[in-house]
């Protein structure tokens, strides 16, 4: 479909931001991943699940990284592509004994798969659940490129997760002490700051902290290790929402540059990928999601820019390697959070119009979307979101302490809450097993913060 408008590129610029403060460390060169243990010889997998109404049959998410795997007792599952951030990855864990499932991408080379039974297809609503064989050992975190960034983690391909991800219908997350640190940036935690954009890369969570200003507020990137050690990672980053690309680099919706900025890891070199549309700067890009082929989808509200140079708020698509963006979707009321379904055939956008889903056909996003989700999010102002590896959507509701968990069919599964912050802003999965849900919250008087809770199944890193 032809999209209105064209983009004038602001020019691709590269700059090196200042190093972090004392106590902060960049990502260290990764070591080769060790070979996995042999999977049990299971029965051949059947098809990857029936097609859900309102969405295409699931693929199980992005193809994981890792080397080629060898099967036992059946056909071998194929490994993921070699990461681009460094040298070729080491061999992943041995594939399942069963034949490769037909429901989507082949089994990830990172996880040790058993020859389990097929998962059910995605239910109605577009965000389909993953089908295929059951993962027995949890997903691998992705092999680390020699001397480069850690490759992005993805949900295991062609696998299914049974049971609820929540230990109870309502789950309370706990605060991580010192996240963000009380320092001069936030007046020792007394001033209001907006904590946003969590993303898990390698062995740490990265997130943004912004001051309370409506006109391009200062922001920084902070880092939390798996053992909850907090440090400043990038000063003056200009970041809001953040994601990780296939090479393990930090890609940001950047209100400071009024565009999309990639920070290479571990050296933190910044490259502006796009910053203008129709010869005008974007307003203040807020959030983004990246498809496995490198396509970037991002939102551009005007919350943090009084000048409002675009004159409207919109959603955009940036093709892999492109320097111009395309306007997509009919979501024009302060679009905010954005995510892709596991099979990447549905784009989900939240903001001032509640949740809407948009079909993606051969890389083209439908201009017209449909409302999605239960009453708690339908028509409500929503913020950031993330998906678990069963296709359940975790949606932050503006001006509340609640993250509503939405099943692939659009019904409510449960609620995750925080306490002490003014409002929850965003969510991401991380930790060694990718089953820790991190939640960010804005506030003042040391109310702003990062919270976490451990769930029953893994999820996407942003």
C-alpha cells in the first residue's frame, strides 16, 4: 500500500557519548557459548498449531541464535543465524530428537529441546501463541560473539508453554534498591523523574531516566546487573523507549535527537538512523519494536516537545538499512507503546486510543486497526508493553500501578502491580532464565523506580 509523505534524512551522524561514571562498566567481550547437552529422543513433532482466528498461525517468535544443531532419533533442527556483532557464535545446544515442527521457524540452536507434543495455535486477536514442541530446558540467552556485543535473545522457536505465567491472578512486584540511584540528576531522588524503556541485553537490564520537563528533557541510560547492582551507563543519552537489535546493540527512541538512535555495544558509539519526516524533525519518538529482519516500528507522540514540529502524532516504519521512514497506521492520538506479535504478523500499538492491532502482510502494515483487549485497556490510555513466549501481552496502564496481562484472544489473564510509584510506565523480561518481569515506574520523593517479579514462563527482552 502506498504511504503518504516522504522523508528527508537528517543525515547519519556518529558521535561518541561520554563514558559512564565510576563504578559503571560496559559490556565485556563475550566468550564462546558451550555446546549443549543432547536432547532426548522424542517422537516426531506434529504441525505447529492451528491458525488462530484473526491472526496467522504462530511461528514461535524470532529464530534464536546459535550454531547448527544435531538431532538424535530424528531430523535435526536448524540453528539460528550467526550474530552480526562479532565473530561467529559457538555451537548451540543439541536439538530435539523429534523432527522439525512445521508451525514456524525451526528450533532455536540455543535451547535444549525435548521431543514434546505440539502446542495449540494462537487464539483470536492477532497476537498468536507459539506452537511446536515443548522446550524442556529453558531458552538459551544467545551465544556471545567473540569480541563483540551479545546477540539478542529471542523466544525459542516452535515451542509451547503450558499453564499460566502468573503464580496468582494478582502479582505484586518488589522494588530494586537504588534503581535509579539518588544523585544530582534527580536531586537525590526528591525531584520527579520518569523511569522508562527497560530492555534486557546479555546479563543486564538497561533503562532510561528522564527529568520532568516538557521540552526535550535530559535523560540517561542506567544499568542493573542480574544481581541488582545499579550504575550509570550513558550520560546525556536523550533516550526514552529502548530495544535490542539482532547484533545486540541498544536501539533507542530518542527524544534528544528527535529520531531513532543506535548505541553500539560495548563502545556506546551513537548513530542516528533517522530523525526527519517530510523535511521536519520528529516530535519526540517514544517507543519502538524491531522485527527479526531488522525493520523498526516506532511511535512519535508529542508529550516531551512543546514545539510539536510534525503537527500530528503518528506511527512510523523504518526498513532495514533505510534512511527514510514511512508513516503507517491510523493511530494518531498520542501513540505510545508498540510491540509485535510472536509471529510478527500483527503490530500492536497503545496510547491515547487504547490498544489497537494491525495486520502485517508481506511487510506492509494495514493502515486501519481494530480495538483489542479487555475493559482495563480497551479505550484507556496505555503505555509500554511486552510479550511472553506464549503470546500473552503485558500492558502498562497510564496513571495506575497496574500492568494488565492480556491473553492472545484479547481476554484478561491477570494483573501485575507495583507500589510506591506515581504510575507504572513500561515492562520487559530478563534474568538468567528470562522469566523475571521488570516494571518501571515514574514518581518523586524516591517513588520512581524499577520493580521485578519472577514468572512461570520466559518473555521477550523489551
